């Protein structure tokens, strides 16, 4: 059974810092990996999707890397802003069959001015 | 990307009543949809897989008679929480795989509070 772990569980930083959020998974037979953002009481916003054949994806100040063999992904946030405050979720999609992502518990990020 | 719409976004109900949550794929057809539950500071846990035209598949520990799922069309799945109790209070969210079955699209979620 796939297990997804995210470290740290919570993070509080001053505005402007560069951040690294970590995600690890136990079964490397994945199809892809998605990073989501969740604001309090809200649904999920997809940030980046990395296919298993890819090493990284970039969108604006966000960069996600994937090391499938070691079961790890990182989300790098450059020049953090208060608006980045949210919970960041990592989800791993299994290969074969219907696409059902398995989620980590998330990293709760607070960026203070 | 594909859009999944979930309604209502929040609901408060009395203990013992039933609540229906709708999940619609707006611009694509979804033969399969997934229902998750999220407790505070916890991860999203898969409750059940909704299949168009057939019975839903429930994860271990999820009561199928309490959480009724109906997938009546290729664009609509509903989750009904029957005889709701305070411990059912949670954030419920649905998702559907896109046409390529390689990415998940999520609804906005429903905050259920049972008083």
C-alpha cells in the first residue's frame, strides 16, 4: 500500500525566504505526482504535475522535482510571500487502472510579513 | 483544465437528518468519481469510488449504508450522508480523473457540520 509522507508538517517563515517542502512515497511504481495548494476551508488547487518520466516542473516561483527511484519529491518556493500561506499537499498517482491519487498530510505554511 | 463543481460548499444540519452533496464534471464526462473525507489537520482519505451505472466501491471501514453514493449520469455523482451525527462533521471533497486518466481534478469541497 502506497504511503506518502510530507515534511515538515508546519512551517512559519518571514516573507522573502526560499522554501523547500518535502514529499516521500514508499512505492516507486507511480504514474505521476501532483502538488496541490489548499486554503483553509477550501478545495484543492493543482500547482504542478510531474510525470514519472520527468525530473522537474516549473511554474512561476514554484519548482517541483521528482526522484522516482528514491521515492522523493520537493517543492521549492522562491521569494515567499504572505499570499503563499496555505497547506501544500503532495499526491502520488498509481500506475495502471483508474487514476486515484494518494495524499500526504500536507505542510501547513505561514509566511509572515 | 477540466472543471469539477461541488455543491453545496458548506452545510449545517441537525443530528439524525440526511445531507446530499453533488459533484459534477462540467466540461468532460467521468465514468468514475472519487469521494474523499478530510478531518482537521489530516490528509484526504479516500472513502469510495463512484462508478456510473453500477454500485460504488467503498474503502475498508466506510459504511456503505451510511454514505450512499449514486452515479446516475456521466457528469454527476452524489454522496448522501444518512442519519448524520456530529462525528460525521468533516470536509468532503470529490474528484474525477481527466479524459487521459492521468490527472485528478477536484471539486471545491463541502464543509459539513452536524449539530
